[in-house]
């Protein structure tokens, strides 16, 4: 690839635009890297527009990085405009870029509509961004909004929401306890799995969700009884070899005693 001179382009950014639209994703990646390495506001529009259509995850991430290299006062107004785009990827990537910039003043831009967006990718990104930008003291309000999405989507979507909630810390516990009593088993299980992750971040999500589904299906009391019974069985089985050994030793002693009498 011919290196791009970011100081020698046409006003329309023809060379950069063409390179960012190349068939080879590695060319697009290197182009975004080159533009970000020598940040120039002249490329703002080109980068933003490409974010909305770029199919490769790694290239999109590099495009966002290039945007973060520009002055926030230049980038943020354009990103704000993109949040209202009809293109779902444009909205998602704009939110992603906001999280990378991390300017707390943009918190108000993350609306309830975004947190409830019908597109899973937009919603997932909005959840992550909201947790990054939420001002101190507003974590409870954000929690109350996020728990409304419990039970939504497939494993990937639910994992994203659980991680976002867990990152908010102890403030989420009361809301999760209420959600765990939901009549919707999907919501109840997701809430319990999220609480398990909050208590023990090392717990795998699949393990936590399976355990939560079991509790929801059986009910807390029956699930606890079943767990206790299972633990008792395992203890009994573990002790059995020792008991067998003791019995064998007793039998041998009896045989030896009988032999002596003869």
C-alpha cells in the first residue's frame, strides 16, 4: 500500500475516501491508522461516514480511534448529529466513539430511546456507554432503566446487559432482587444470573444463568433443598470407601482371632 500523506489531499479527501472503501480490509485498516496517526479535522466527515458502513469490526474500531485523535470540540458535535441517524450502525458506532472519548458532558445524549433501541447492537452499545458516562449519584436511575431490559435477546445480548449492570456496583442489588421475583421466568433468571455475577465476577455467565434458571424453575426453597440433598449424597459417596476399608480391616481381625483359637 502506498502511504497516505494526510497533509496532501484534495478538498474532497478523494484518496482517503477511496482507500477506506477498498475491497481489502487490511488496506482500510492501514488507512484508518494512517489518518489517526496524523490527525487532521479535514478528515472528520470522511471518518464519520465510513463508520456508518464499514463491515469489519477491527476497521470500525480503528476509525473510532482516529476520531478520538481529533479535538473533542470538533468531533463531538458531528457525533451528536450521527446519534439521530436512521442507520443503525451509524448510531451504534457513534455511541461507541462517545465511550472512547469519555466526555462526561455528553451523558445527556444517551437517551432512554437509545437504551431501549429495537436494534440489539445499538442497545448493547448504549448500555456500555451509559455506564461509562453516568454522573455520580445517577447510578440508581440508570439501574432502574437497565433492569427493564432483563430477559431481552439471546445470550450475547443478555451477557452485555449483565456486564453493564454489574459494572454499576452494589447499587443494582435492590433492583435485581425485585426483578428476580418477576412472573416472567426469563426476566427472573436473568436477574438472578446478574446478581451471581455481581457477587462473584469470576463466575461464568453460562454457569450463572443455568443455576438461575434452575432456581426459577424449582423455586428458591426447593432449589436449596435439592442442592443440600445433592451435597449430602456427594458426602456419603466420598465417605463410602473409608467405611468399606474399616469393614475389611474388622473382618480380617476377626479371622485372625478365630485362627488363634484353633
